[in-house]
C-alpha cells in the first residue's frame, strides 16, 4: 500500500468465530435482526398512531426504538456478511459505519439520561411537571442529544482522515470502530486517543452517573408515597428503565471487570461479548417496554384486534 489513507480502497474485518459455529451464528443473527425490526417498528407505530401516547416519556421510548433500528441495521447485516465469508468493506462504508456507531451510542446515552430526568420530575415534582417538561424543553434536549454527539464524531472523522495505513488494512474487529482503525495506522500521536477518552467520559461516565443518581432520588421519593399502589407504579417505572440501561451497559462492564481481575479473554470470546452487547439490547428494549408498560401493551393489543 501507499503511505496515505486515501489509497486504501477497503478494509478487511477479522471477526474471529469458530468455523463450526458460524452457520449457527448466522441463523441466530438473522432471527435476532428480524425480532429487533418487528419489535421496534411496532413500538414506533403504536406510539405514532395513539395520540394519548405522544407524551415526553413515550416520545423518548419511540426515539430509543429508532436508534435501535438504525444501530442494528448498521451492524447486524455486516456481521452476517462477514460470517458468510465476505469480510471486505469499502473505505467509505467503513467510515459511515464508524460514524453511526459513535453517533448513535452518544445519542442513546443522552436520551436515556433525559428519560431518567423526565421520570425524576414526574415523581419528585409532579405538580410542576407540565411547566418544567414543555415542548421547548423537549426541543432543546433533542438538539443537545444530536449536536453534541455529532460534534465529537466529526472530530473523530477528521482524525481518521489524517491516518496512514501503510502496514495493513486488516481490522481485528467485527465492525469498523475508531480505536481499531487507530491501532492499525502508522501514525503515532496521543491526540487520537485523547478524543476517545474524552468521549468515554462525556457519553459514558457522566450520563451513567446521572441516570443512577436520578433513579436513586426517585426511589427515595417513592418510599415517602403513602399509598402502596403509588409505590408499586413508581418502582415499576424505575425498574423498567434500569433494565434498559443495564442491558446497554452490563456486557461492557462485565468485560471491564474480567480484564481488571486478570481474566484474559480469547479473541473469539471478546468478539462474542461485543456482539452480544450490540445486538441484544435493541431486541429486548421493545419487549421490556411492551410487557412492563400498560399503555403500550394495551395499544399493541388494540392494534392487533383492529387488524
């Protein structure tokens, strides 16, 4: 290869999976993808069709479903293609995939934080809810959770276009990801890793800490509610949202903890954990909201009865 990144026409994704398990993996991925599409599309449809569900909390659920749909479509078909034997991805498509992974990850973190904030105001300040969570508030929050991730991603893309791939174009990963591209590049500059650390703090640690703090305060306020039914409804809401947050973070936390206590994962085990962390939450999120949210559940029943 030449010394400039512009000469790289494609990358080869090395997603290490046991050859005997590839056919099973492809079948599972196809099933997961179809369930993800159906579940999230159904949630978006019932919220769009039912005017009573067009409230901030349900708008957040619909936005999460859209993110899950786009994120799954960005990753799963590519994984199926790789495991089927075609591991090459064009340079432009690789950058687009990386852009969507980073952007959707940041947007989802802020969206879950906004949903936690919405529930906090609804439980702790119910009489002021309509004056705090207004259309203007939602618009500002929507702009914020789109502009900030886009700004970070734009910086990442500028850095990526500076890289030279003079040694190899093989990425030891299941999809195009920023840190993997930096690792195979010839350039050596701390700035390429500083932006990643900043993004991890802004989109990972801060929103996660804010979510936990919000739900801790909601749980504390719920204990003061005199009626048993009121406590049950509040804790049910908290549990639903925490399940969604946990699905998004637990696999990555487990991976970090195993590394921290000295457990060395093989490349195949690491890839399997990454795949689970990416494809499982978008499939289970609509199922969690459908089963645990009475309004969405009844709307889905009405939709099927109507059809």
